[in-house]
């Protein structure tokens, strides 16, 4: 683990006996699950609409980053970056807004798309002034709506992890991220700030519901998870 990465950053635990028993049918699935049409269409429409509405925000952030870079040269740099992550068992480019000063970025690692190149973001002292504001309200996640529009991610699903975090999760015996597209929000991820964050049972419960619910019933569940995620975002407690 990188020394700048807090223990609570990606705390997904291994599945216990209770999970393996209750969701035994999920562990038997050998192929990624197919997209459900209503969910897929909803993802496309919402991501396109959101990106359209968020364009003024991105423009304002770009202006703010530019101004800060002029006033504080060490804080200048590209606003956007990406690193390699896993979604439904496949490598994707996970896009984010830069939070940290360029001197804290491992440039060689960044070229490879290595998450570690940007891991200094867990140290608040490494962040630019604009980056601190962006992180507080989770604005660094906005570019991931482009990944949803592309079809690499979904609005709701298990959070896509950097390759080494994914491999650690898989080595622990978890299979959820091999089966579904990574999501901006997950049933477990909306537990952020509670002791339940990182409990893998929520990821398995979502896949169980994915299998059992009708296409429209699954969409209803996604809407409930989105509403809970919005409440977390509005609290402005991004770390």
C-alpha cells in the first residue's frame, strides 16, 4: 500500500461465510452479465444530459485552474487526467479532474496510467486551492460521466478500482467487479462515512437484485441508489 493511501481508501473486505452461502449462485457465474436495456438507455441519456449541464461548471473550473496556475506556477497543469481501472473485468481509462500540484505527480507512472502516480491526492497538503474545492463536492468525478456515455461504466454499479486494487479485491475472493460494469455510485459506496463502507455484502446484494428484478424494477433500484448518492454529495464532505 502506498504510504499516502489511507487504510480506509479502498477497504473492500473478503467475502465471509455468510456472503458465500447467501450468494452462492453469484460465485458460480463465469461470464460477465449482459446489459439490461432500460438501465443502459437511462445511463446514456443521463450521462449525456449531465455532461451538457455540467459544461459551464467545467469551463469555470478550467478558468479557475488557469488563473491559479498563473498566480502560483507550481499549481499549473492539465485539468484532466486518467489512470487504468477495471470495469466488468476489463481495463478502462478512468477520467478525473486533477486535484494535486504537478510536483506530486509521478510523471512516468502517469504516462503508464498507474494510479500510484496520482496517489498523493490523499495528502491534503498536496492539493491545489481549486483541487480542495473540487474534492469537497466530488466534482473530480464529473469526467466519469463521459465513461458512462462511452459504455465503459454505468451510473450504478460496483466502483471501478485501479488495477492493483482490483487484483487485491479478486485475490480476497470477491467476484462482483468481474461481472458488472463499474459505477459512479454503488450500493456499498453510498455507505461512505459509515462503518458499513467497504462491506462487500452490498455489492453482492446489488448483483442479486440485478438477477432477480425485472428491467424496470432494476431501474427503480438504481434511482433509489442515485438519490442516496446525491445526499452524500450535497453534504460536501469529500475527502
